[in-house]
C-alpha cells in the first residue's frame, strides 16, 4: 500500500479523547512544525519585533519551548519528523445533480419517490464523506452540503481520498440507480485536487480548485472523473474514473502503490515516458507533400507505444511491482479510448493526446508517491 509521513497523521489526535496533552499538541498551528518559521527574521515578521531581539529571546528560551524540545527529543531518538510542505485542497461536486434531482434528464422516470430517495442517498454520502475525511484520513472539511464538498488534507493522502470519496459516492448512489432502472454510472461525481505549498494563500487555491473542477474535470474530461493540479509545476493530470466499463481508478491506484513500494516501480519511469512521447511526436500517420513515403498507420503506432511502455515498465520495476507492465499498458489503452471519445465531442479545446495524458498522470503519481514516502518533495 501507499506510505504516509508522520506529519500526515497529526490531526488524528484531535478530538479523539486521548487526553489534553495530545489534543493540545495536535491543535497547534501547523506553521510551527517547519524549521524556517523559527528563524529570527520569521519570528520578527510574525510578532512585529526586531529580528535581533527575536534572536536574543530565541537563544535564551529555546530550551523551554515545548515544540522545540519535542523536535530535539525526536531527533535524539532518530525519529524523523518531516511535515508535508504541500497541502491538498479537494473539491467535489455531483454531475448534473439538479437535473437528476428534478427529472430534467429523464422526465419519464421521474417521480417524487425517486427524488426523495436520491436526496437521502446524497445526504448519506455527505455524512460518510465527513466521517471518513475527519476520523479516518484525517482531513479538515470546510463544508459538505450533499453532493458539494470542500476539504483540506495532507498531500500524501490526496490520491487515497479521491478514490475513497468516489467509491463512497457509488455505494450510496448505485442502489438508487438500480431502483429507478437507470444504468450504472448514470449519476456521477467529479473531483478536483489542487496541491499547494503550505504557505501559499489558500483563497487563491480555492478559486483555482473551482475552476479546475468545472473547466477540466467536468467540461474537458467529460465528468465522472478527477483532475489534479500542482501549483508549483503547472501541470494538470487526471481522467475519468471509468472508461468503457474499465475501472481506471483501480489501475491508477495499483500503479501508485507499485511506485510507493520498496523495490517497486521506479518513479523515474515518468520521465522516460515523457522522453518517449517527445521522440514519437515526430512520427507521422499519413504521407504529405514533404513526406510522400508510406508510413505506419495509427493502429501500428498505438501498438508500438504499448510495446515500448511494457519495455519501460520492465526496465524500471523491481520485485515489489509484479505485473506492473500490464497495468501500465491497461492504463494507456484506456486513456487512448477515452481521448478518442472525448476528442469527438470537444470543439473549443485542444484535443487530448493519450500519451501526454499518461505522462501527466505519471508525473502526478511520481510527486504524490514520493511525498508519501518522504514527507515532502525531493
């Protein structure tokens, strides 16, 4: 499974009835767990004091500051403590929920009983989501109003949270779909995740998450999917949760688990796939005036890419990631089907290129799995 840094479990101690010391410790402002905030200059800015005076006070009283004494004790015991330098902002929204709730998409099946049952299912999901995020993950829910949710959580738990929330939504909604005679995944949810540095203004991250949710996860990706954006990298990654009955999220999680495992899939594969994409970008699928020589057709090129991905997976995998080459090929083939379908419907956006979608996903997984095992970006 995925690994998590010690800093990612601190909020778990809050409101757990574990005693005043642990609860007070967990409620401390997270900024005080970062070494840079103990510099005289940082303390001076925080408290409006001269940095020389802060340096004198720090030198005099550092030994009596509880957090500093705790950090020193942990280092003495050779226990690493490296809080995440990134925070994940998660925004979730039901797809066309109003239209489902009031029968605008399928008036022939609409009735008050369906509306009541769907409303109850959505409310149940909100309750289960809050319980999961705040008691199991742990995270902080800003609001959860039915099919709308906003939460903050450690970046090292973002991928797990995306998978779990989508799974919880399906568990609550699927029975209502069946009762109404609707097909599976008729009522869906989309999720946006912004990975921001811990000291960045969160208001901007919230605004960007809303745009990422609506413009990318819903409009570009076609709903029933997730979009991830790391502010410092400027790369958007994601896809739909299911593509032509293929559970894509399950495959993504299996690849992430292999990247996080000891002697598993090396995260450097993301860069090799990126180089592969750049090399293949010059391949042509049809002759033109400058290149009249017959060239491979699209089917041949897709198969060549699949074979090369298998080779890269074998090259970068260890004993901790058996069968990962097949999973990588499954993901690429699903992305190829998805982009083929989406590009037929997209008219005002640049077409989605499957290998680029794979590269961006792998780069996101590389960052998230390295955060999981290290506690911060390397």
